[in-house]
C-alpha cells in the first residue's frame, strides 16, 4: 500500500510512548539509583568496599549459592510435576475441565503471606496434619517438624508456581498437531520415544519459558522463605531485608541488590527470548481436534491420578487455611473473625478489617488506572519491533537498515526492562522510595499515591503480557482497509483495534487489581500506619504472640484469599481461550 499503518493512540501520537519510559525512570531507576548513591557513594566518591566484602565473605557466597540452589531445585520439581498435568489438559476432554483450569491458577495470584500461612495451617507444629497424627497415635509432640526447614520452602514454591508452569506448558502443547506423533507410532516408535524425540522438542520452548519464569519467582522469593524458612535459611532477598532493616547496613544491602538485579535482568532477557521462540510453532490446530475423551482404564489412571495430585498440591493448603481459621479449642467457632473487629488493647495501630479492605481496594483501583494505561502503551511500544522490515532492493542507503537494527535492539532491551520490577527486591525498592521520594524534586513520602505507584510497577508486566498477544493477532490489512475507506487514525483505533484488544486489556486490569490487593514487600515500608492494607494487617497479627493473634491472621488471610479468588474468576470470565503470555 505504500505505507504501514500503526496502532495509534488518539491525538497524542508517538510522544505517548515516552510515558512508560518516563514512569520507569522516575519511580524505578531513580529510587534504586538514590539508594545505591547513598550506599556506594557516601562521600561523593565511588567506594567498592561493600562489593569486595561480598566476594571475600564465605557467608554471602553461601547465601548466593543457596539462593540459586533452592530456586533450581524448586524449578525442577515444579516442571516435573507440571508436565504430566499439562499433558492431561492438552490431550484429554473431561467434565469440569475449564473450571478446573481456572481454579488451579488461584495460588499464583495469592499473596505470599497467605501462602505461608496456608502451609503453617497445614504442616506447621499446630497444623492440620500434625494435629491429626497426634490424635491418631496419641502423641504428645508434633511428629512432623517441617517449619523452618528446606522441605517447607520447596513445597510452598511448588504450590505457588505449579499453576504458572501448567499454564505455559499446556498452552504450548494443546494446539500442537498430533499428526507427527501418530506418524511416529505407525513407523514403530514406542510412546516413550515419541515423547522424547517428537513431542518434547516441539514443546521445549514452552518448557524453557516456564522454567525460566519459575526460577525467577523462586530466586526472588521473600515472604515464603522469611516466614517458613526462619533464621536458618537466607536468600539474597531475605539478606537484603536483614541488612537494610535489622542492621541498617545500606552498603551491603545495596551490593546484594546489584548482584540480584544483574542476575535477574539476564534471566528476564532469557525468558523474553524463549517466549519469542515459543510464539512460532511449526503447526497449530484447534485444541478440540487434539483432545480425546477419557475411555480406557489407562486414560482414567492418567487423568484422575493427575487431578488427585493437583488437589493434594493446591487444594489441601487452602482448605487447611480456611478450616483452621474456624477451628477453636472446643470446636468450630467464629471467634477469630469477630475479634478482627475488637481492639482489646486500645492499640494505636489497630485498624478494623473493614478499613483495611477499603484501603486495599482503593489502592488496587488506583493501581488499575495507572497499570492499564502504562501497560497498554508499553505493549504497543514493544510490538512495534515486528513492523520493522528487512532491507529491500529499493533501499537506497544501507544506513536505513542499520537504523532498523538499532531500533530492534532497543525494543528487545525494553521487553526485559519492563519485566524487571517482578524480579527486583521489594525491600530495596521500598527503601529507595523512602530515600529518593522524601525530598524535592519528588516529595511523595507522605502521599497516598506512593503505594499505588509501587504496585503499578509490579502490575505493568502482567498487563503487558495480557495485551501483547491480542495486538500481535491484529491483521494489518484491517487497518489498511479502514484507512482506504477514509478513517483517520483515531477512528481506526476505536473501531478496529479497540474491539480486538479490550477483553485482553480487561484481563490485565483484573490481574493488576488482584496483585495490588496482595502486594506486601514494598507496602510494608511505604504504607502509612493509618492506612494499612490487608497483607500489612496480617503481618501485624503474625508479629504478636498468642493463639488469638495467629487465628486472626488466618481469618484475615482467608478473607484476602476470597477477594483474590473473586478477582481471578473475573480474569477467567473475560479471558479468550489461552489469552496472555504468562
């Protein structure tokens, strides 16, 4: 047609693409730069003493090794458990499949503090399993001592990340044509050889993308390890928290943050590259064609065995959390829920749960506005890479090709850049806000906007990953046809692009809402005492001794889990098929 039509946003043109970049500069790089300056340049000169102390200390090297080791083991266990489940969802058709597919994603949107409480309620010293074993065998002490152990950490990581791997691998598997596998079977290959030599190479990009993403989440795990691991186990994230908050050793905390950001940025780049590979399968078919009903005994063992495993992994901790919140010494009770509304000690920090829910909801709605706007513009900016063409014979200057390659490199760097807040220490980011945003030119330390700004940084990657597939699927010829019929860029946007992406954008909005409701790491530093969120209120209950406070923490966790579950039901209600790249 002589020109390439682009997805313009109304009126503001290309300048609007600067908004997410400016947002990241002001509220991501500037706070991190401020804390690094205070820590590594205390007197105006660059000092590497903190970095040298990390390299020279066996303790910090062991911390780095343990961080990598536990993330690698957790990832391996998650992938090994998720592949059979992905096979069941990709190749079998059974009653309740869509509802179950939605339900297994719930753990991913739960706050880490709720996950930790769920495992304490299930496997802790006073948890459901130990209580049952003590009553069954008349024991005086809990037989399972899993709290503050590596096993509790690994189990919690499996619970938290299983659904992510299941979704990514399942999406890669379900649309692959079964023809190649059937041809291999007809040529005499065993089912095992078909899997290793045909199926696995085809789904390998999806498996790698899931493995990298799960490794990142385990590598930066904070709440799970802090609560379930105890003082014996420390990852980089937990050590940053200890050095910054307990010891106020900002140089060492900043040096640990540098190591963590460097490693996670490389992992994010690897993840985005693996996703680019995953988006180009050899041949795809409708998922209905590749599915078959459950008929034989072998099919029943495979399907219902995997479903039972999912129930044990994902259902038992949540069931234990809810049941424990109603369990009193004399039987079922509502006392823990009633006590949420009573301030028996006249504490200045007491906030009724209704106010905590209101605070969390208000922050979440504000986060949705920020994250949807920034995420939509960011997704469009990242998809511009596909519009750069290879040089043709009509190109008169080779510099045009060099310019396109420069822009392509720029877009490829932006993708992991926008994902980086997911892998950045929330503790470091919170401290950076306190230092950098507490004085001119940006003085937001006492502003209520500071909390939704921090939540927006975490939510933007989810909005981007929800919207990008829909933008990729828009046929450029639709825009060209609308333009030839006289539509300007604004009308093209509202009548062609907007109807095709609005459902995906709504998915991203609900993701942003649920993530904001459960964000804890940064909020505990920057939220004002008078306006705590639900996770902060739970943390306050856990910080006080006694069964009553612990029961109230479980009750508040159950309420927060209910809110997140309702949000995820909406996500699945508006999602089109497997929409979203996570």
